């Protein structure tokens, strides 16, 4: 599944901007600041004897299902009614019995079971059944035992309402250009919502085949995982569509849609039919996605050396969708913004985001669908791989997109969460649905991708590819744990990297006396939370190395007991060759062939660790950047910027040292280094905005504008250039306009007025339109005009940019647009988290956003608009509160969240993350403000311009 976030696959900004606009909002709006994979933990029992809804004892007391029986095949029939917004169904399940039992335990949730039969050769007989809603369980009770080794078939008849949420079998709608509202029904079953659509064994290890039938009206179509084999006409102008039987798969991958969508199709060179579905008025925006899906599926077919096993792959743009996309086998589903592209009105970042999300979901057809994690504790085996393969596949199939310019951002985002004590290991025990939902976070996705990238660099790309192909072939149609992957990557042929271990070159490989133990190395990264800080001290030819956990805390005891096996890489002033050293102990020493002026560890930041240069180390690097910054790669420069400012937070580096390093940015032109520089500097004044510190705040803003003034002034207001140049242009012009840089303001106002005078028909350069809209939204007339264009537009990219511009307006009364999103009348409820969080970053709106979150919390939770523990809820919590930096606001936040119960979210990890982040912000401000003031005073020649209108945007 592709998350929609401002830290990973773009929480809740439209997916089209998921790789790039996160940094834009970072610039303007964002805050500062072990279990075994080989064995599942023992299941905890219910605290009290479970009682069924009829008052009788329920025969099972654990949340996880027993393994006494397993499904072999489901025969499912669904009849959704898009007028009454409910559905009925029949499930026939073929079971295999592994132990004698009189009870079959499976899942159902919020549905009415009307009849249960045991189908036998001698005839059907009814089964008694009990329901236990607390664990979403249903017990089918037989008077005679079901015998080990035999197969039985049960039939269940059921009914339920189409869900009001974004999970299960849920209702959706869209509005045509004429204002007509049309309904549809779609599914989203990951992680634990198949049980809300049909009775099933809703755990990933219970794989089975599925044969699906859908009853629909003549005006609708139905699509599912497999091709339709026939349609049977029924009385009442109804049709029953029969779909081919699926391959063996988990319940969370089952999918079906009933709608009036249209489609376009092509066939891959391997003979797979690709179709893209969308609402009729947007079908002309599907051509790019169709071509991308064909190219990417062909790539994966060849790369994995395993043919895609289904005859077709559908991609459907769903108007109401909570996450970014979902990898249902043969029927991937997306937000409209993640699939629809208009060459005339979509930006470079839209194209990049759409390509990446399609690449992510198609990678899942192998990683996740063909080979599936045993349990949700190893979700990263699905999501980390899919995130990683996005970059591998798009780099090869669309080299012009330069996706390698953006991968590093994923690691920085993961480290932001992983630097808190409330982080979790990549592989960590989970049991209930809320805990499972919390696994869909930056650690599973982005950290998972980053440690895979580190491993690929460690083993060599060739050896890594051989290993993962071995893994996929060995475990096809099965379930896996961490150790299966590491075993597949151990002793792979062609490992031929020259590396130093303990200062010695050993056989041209990454290991010394023992065989390379990938499992031991990588479990140090997956079974403990956090990541290492490597301290480097150069003394002549001797390089002393020390590792410790990097953790933003004032409690040093929390950093004790952590040890990683770290594949270090480094270059020096004397050699641009990448040298390697496997650090397996707390401290070690390596020796250079000669003394050097500087050394840079973690080359291109391929490793998931930070580096601190003790002694004169940082001084030598600052001197290098000031005199010859291109001696290091753009990623190396970005990693230095990130590391030095993050080390300020833990007291390893003085703030003035970090600011001294930032001075070189006046000569920087590469996107990753520029955006990382902005990403470290902008949060400093964003913290001040929540305190009454106007003078210092404006000094900081002035310094940043002056630092990038030359690069900003060189930007064209066009769509010319490479993708990374166009994306950088979007960042810089938006930043400059929000900061009231006069040349930027003048051009943006002129363009907005012309666009408005043309009634929005004038063609704006797409890559700069957000800057234009943001300036236009500063006046009541401009805001209202943009809102009307948002209401009427059928272009998803245009709508997303208008929505962002509306939310950063200084017009406080207009920021109550959050209510619009809550009710879903104009702005869809799926966009609520992005709207609220964006407003919370607005100095005129942060209190409004916090008040809105508190006032509507219970409505959101009780209505299950967003899953408890979901990334949508976590993003709301951490996003709204992440820039607070006073004890008063910390007390207010604690008071609210401490008042919650477990049922309303009190146990969610994001709440602990919020407390930690605010405490870190307070520590940072208390510790570093005097230094910041003193440093800015020394550099204030051009940094003290008085505030201009709307300066507090």
C-alpha cells in the first residue's frame, strides 16, 4: 500500500506531489524536529473469559485465529445496492482440517449473519454460530467433530451496510461537471477489513483461492482481481458478473468495484492486459498512467525473472480513498491524484509522483502478493521493498525523472521518527488492528527502503538482485519472516567488494574469518529501534571510530545497550575511490594510507546512520564546502547539512558551527542540498512563530532569503528544464513568494491577475502555479475565486495546488475551510488531514487547527472516518502539534490526550511521539536561542529588513 503523507508516500497531500511537495510544506509549514523476525510471539489470551453476544461462552480466547482449520477456496457472491447503500452476500468456504475440532473460528465485523450451513455429500445441515465482536470473531459449532485430514465446506449468508469509512466494502461518490452526484462501491481490505465485507480467515498467512460473483445494475460495471468470464442476466434489470478464480492469496488483497467507470487498455510485451479505470469525465487523463504501467510491469517481469502470474492488471482511480494506493492483486486502486495526469495542467512533480506510486503498487505484485509476510510484524518485507523498488524501477525506466535526487529524503524522514524513544524496530510485535495500522509508518516504508539500499550497496547491486530473485522464487505463494530474506541473501555468488575489516583487506570480500552472515548483520537493523551515530576522529593516518544510538532525549540511559554492524563507506581528500569498513564493535580503528585534509564518511549517504566529525573534522569540511563544494556529491552535501543540524539537537555540535556550514549554500544549485538546507533552516523560525519573537524571527527569515536570493532570482517562470530543475523551481518560487521577496511577489501578482481576468482559462506554467495561487489567496476576492475554481475543476493536480494555497492564506476567517473537508461537501473528507495539518503550519491558523482537532476528535474516532492507529490519524496528531515549543502548549496537549481512553486512541504511538517532539522543541529553544541571536547579529548586514505585509505567513 502506498501511504499518503508529508513524510512518506505523502500523507495526505495529493499523491501527485508525494515526493516533492512534502519538502515544499517542510519549507513553509513543517515542524522541527526487539522481537525475532523468525518466530512470532506467543499470543496473549483475553483478560477475561470471552462471552458471545447471546451470553454463551465463546470457544476461543485469543485475538489471533487458531490453526486447527484453514481455508482452501472461497466462492463469494455480493449484491451491493447503490441506492439503499447496503449489500448482501453468500460465502462458500472450502476448509481443510489440521486437528480434530468442533469449532471453526473465523472473522466477521459489523455484519448480520443470517444462516450457516455445513455442506456435505449427504446434504446440508445448519451449524450453530456465536459472535464475539471484541475480536471480530465468529465461531461455527458442529455437533460432531470435524476430522483431521478431511475437507469440509461451509456456507454463510450475510448482509451489511456499505461502510461510511474508507475501509471494508465502502460507498463513494463523485460530482459531475453538471453537479450530479453519482455513487459507487469499492473495497479497501488492508490490513484487517476483509472481515467487514465477508466472513473469512482475515490473516495474511491464511492464503486461499477466490472465485467472485458480483450482482449489479445494467448501468454499472463490476471489476475484480481476475478477468470477467461471463455476465448472466437476472430479473429486475440486474446482471451477475462471474470472475475467474484467483491465484492463492491473502484476504487483504481481494478487491472489487461497482461503478460507472470507463477504461482504456494496452497490452504489455509479455501479453498482460493493462487497463486504467476512471470516472467518465476524467478518462482523458489516464494515458500517462497507462503507458507507465505497461513499461513498469514489463520491467518487473524481466528484473525479477518471474512472469507476472495474472492475465490482466487494472489500475482504478477512486474518488474517495484514504491512503495513496493499494496493491490488490490484479486490481490496484489509487487516489485520483495518484493516477490521473493532464499534460497541459499537471506539473513535473505530478508526473514524478504518479510514476512512483504506480511503480510502488506494481512492485507489490511480487513483494507482498506473490511472497507475503507471515504476520504484520514484518510488514516492512512488503512495504520497505515496494518503496525501495520504486526508485530502482523508475531510475531505469524513466531516467529523465532523476529519481535518485529524491531517495535521500526518504531516509531523512525515517530518521526524524526513528530518533525518538517512541520509535519501534522495523520488525516488532503487533496484535490488535490499531497496532497493525500503526505499522504503516515511516519506519516500515522509508527506513525499510533505506536499509535495503544500504544492503544493496554492501553486497553490490548484482549480488543483491540475485538474492532477492532467489527469495521470490523460493517463497512464491507462501508467507515469510525476516530470516527467510537474509538466508536468501547469504553467500550469494558474485560478492566481490574490496573492504577493510579491523583495518585489513580480507579476500576482497565483506567478511574476515567467517562466512558473510547477512542475517546477523541485518537483524541489528531490523530487531532494534533507532539508528547509529558514528563518531569519527582523525589523528594523522589513524581514524578512531565509535558508535552509539542517535536519540533526541535528555536521558542518556536510553542510548545504552545498542550495537549495530555498520557497513561504513568513506572518501578522502587524497582518494575519490569509495573505501569500505565493516564496524562490528562499539569502537574500532582504521588506518589511512597517508594523512589527508578531510574525510567524508557515509558516501552519498547510502548507509542509514549519521556521522559526527570530532576535533577539527567539521572545520575541515566547512572549509572544503566554502572553497570547493563540488568536490563532494550533491547527496554527500545534503547529508552533511542534515547531520550537522541534527547533531546540534543532541549537543554534539554547536549551533554556530552548523550555521557556518550553511553559508556555503549561497553557491548551491542542486535540489537535494538546497531543499535539505531549507529543511533545516526554515523550522528554526517556524518554532519562533509560536512565541512572541518577531524581531529574531524576521532576522532568521531574512538570512534564509538572502542565502538563496541568487538562486531564486535566476529561476524562470516556466516549465522548462529537467524534472529536478522544475521541482526545485517550484520549491524556490513558492518559498520566495511566501517570504515576500519583491521580484517574486511582483511576478506572481501579475500572473494571478491575468489568470483571474481570464476566468482561470489562461494557461499558467504548472510548476509555478502553486506560488501564483498562494499569492492570490492573500485577498478575500482572490481566495473566493480560487475556492470556486477548486469546486468546479476536474483536474486533480490543479485542485491539489489550489487546496494548498487556500490553506496557507493569512485570512484567518477563511481557514475555517476545515469544516468543508470534515463534511465532504466540496473538499472530500479524505483530504481533511492534509488541510488541517497545512493550516496548523500557518501562523494565523495553528490555534484554529488545534481547536478543530480537539473538538472533532471523538466524532472522527466514533464514526471511524479514519482507522484508529492509521497514518491519517497519526499525521493529524503529530502534524498539528509538531511546532509547539512552550510548556503551556505541552501541558494543553497532554491534558487533552491524557483524557482519552484506549478505545478513543490513548495508546497510540503518535501521542508519545508528539510529547517527545514538543519536549525536544522546548529544549532546543531554551538551549540555542542565545547562540542563534548572536550568530545572526554577526551576519545581520542584509538580514534585518522590517516586516512587510503578510510577513507572518
